[in-house]
C-alpha cells in the first residue's frame, strides 16, 4: 500500500520529488517547512507514512549496466545453461525430421511436425540472440526485447509523470518489474526476469535514475530476498550456440530442398491421337514411375487433358508397350507388332526415394492411332 507523506506543520501532501530518502527529510512546497521522515505521523491504519530504505541489490548474473549523464542502460541476456540442453534435443529432432523427408512421402503429419520443430527452434534461437534492454533517459523509461520478435516478451515504455510507484512481483514462474500508474492501472514494465534479484535490481536502479521514492506496495516481493553478488558478465558460448541454433533450420531446409530437387521431374514433347482413339493432342507435363502400379516404365499425365493417361511399359514378356487410357473406353495397347515404328527407351535413374527409383528416357512412335515424341527425366 502507498502512503502519503504530509507536512508536519500544514499537513499538505509532499510529493516524491521533494523527498530526500538518503537524509530522510521532506520539504513542503506549501509552507517551506522541513519534515523529519523518521518522526512522520502514521496513517489511519497505523502504518508508517515514511518511505523505506532497503539494502541495495548488487548486479545479478547475466546482466550488465551502463551509466552516463542523464542516461542509464541495463541489458539482460536471455541465454541460460538449460538452453544448451534444449539445443541438443531440438537438434536431434531437426535431424530426425530431415531424415523423415527422405524416407517418407510428404504428408500433413510430416509438414505439421516440421513446423513444430522449426517453431521451437526459432524460440530457442531467440534465447541465444535476444536481450532485454532497459533504458532510463531523462524522465522516460523504455524496455525493448530483440532482435528476434517473440510472444514471450513485450516492449513497454512510460514517463516519470505517469508512474506513481515501481515494485517487483512474481510473473508466473518468473519475475517482473511492475509500475503502478497514477491512473490506477498496473503496467508490466519489465518481464520476464528469471530471478528475484534481477527484478529488485532493475527496480532500484530505475527508481534512482528517475528520482522515484520507494514505498511498500501490496503484493510485491519481500524485502528480505537474498541478493546475489556477481559480475554480470555475458554467458559463455552465446555465439557458438547461435550458430548451432541457426544450423538446425538450415539442415532441415537443405534436406527438404534436396528432396524436392530429387523428386522433381521434367517432361517435354507432344502426342497426337487419331483413328480409333479419337482426335486429340496430349502434352504431358507430369510423369511417375511405373513402380507405383507394379510395372517397369513411366506414367505420363497432362494437366490440360487430365482424363487421358499414357503408360510406357517395358514388359519382360511382350516387350515395349504403350497403353492409352481414355475415359469411358477400354485401354488401347500399342505394341511393336501393331506399330513397327515404336521406339521406347526407359532407364533407371540414380535417385531412390522411398524404394522407388526414378526413371529417365524417351518415347517415339509413328502409328495410325498415335504419333509423336516425348522425353522424360526424373519420373518418380
């Protein structure tokens, strides 16, 4: 609870700017009288109205402070020891996801798993590279988190004229520096902080920089919290951790890129139908390996004629075949006996994806029902 300091002569309220905490005196702007805070009157509830003097909290681990004329900058690195352990787990998960892209067909679960791992990796990378920068300049205080944006911390700012009191409080499992505004609304100024010492150090430093008087606030951290005296140096290994964290998405992206490159196919050419097949043109732009349907060869498809499918088959008994599938009609089979000018060249490629070998080659034929040339590569 915040208590007003009143003049011992005229009982006027003395503002925080006219209270000298170190000398424990207050100057009344109404009558000019000096008031000894050690003998200040109590409130109606019996609590002392004087501001308190607490033991200064030393610079905690993971923080650094720079002081300049009319300017104070406190920096906190997010990196902690546990993040190295998490880096190993996320790295293993990323390697496993990369392996799954080479071992499985792309599916919704694989894509969701990849997004999940990448999101965790992004948050982990933020822990390695991000800092919280608290700046008090003149009568303004600002808090910036970055450089990577994250939902775990929000930027905040306030002016001395808006702030009635600063205090430290718990923030879930972490800690925060809160500002009680003169409007009555609370403002979470600095959060999250990983230790009570960090919150109390930031609170005391900002109070000194802004000239705010420290009063007790209901719900704040106890004043008996133990201060840890350390040098506030940068956590070791931050740069190498950043490199490892960034290597995980690069590994996944590289593996996915190689998979997409290996799984891509190229088809060019045109087939022209006539006679019993009807009159139509077939411009294939997609091909698949015949292993999907249990035969050696390729399956040619066209986005312009999705109802037409041409299968180039290498049958160990009947030899080279071309099977034309049209909607509403039985399959039309073209063999060397029915079309002597049929040339089929299908060879196995160098890439195996999910036990399916890619197929390369070409088709050339001049028949009564079908004629043209098609070249294909990387049919999977």
